[in-house]
C-alpha cells in the first residue's frame, strides 16, 4: 500500500488553494482514493468537498485536457 501523501498533509482543505488540491487529483482529473492519499475518512470527505467546490467555481477542471 503506497501512502505517498502522508507527510505534509493539511488538516484543512481550502477550495481556493488549487495547488494543494491538485496534489490529490490524478492525471485524469479523478480524486485519488484514501488508500493512496493516506487520509482518514473525515479528511477524505473534506478533500472531496473542497475539490468539488473548486470545480464548481471553475478553479479546477472537471476532466483532464486531451
């Protein structure tokens, strides 16, 4: 099991901080699962909510380009 994001994981995910959110999104635009991010369920839910808000406000794309 590869938990590549465990260190330097923020406790709060801000939808306006796109650079941090993009670390948790793969090249296809999908949110990485908790097994890869190393987040607990509460953190993973907050991450997905922040990514969805950023997508809705057009700060992040819904799908990858090309």
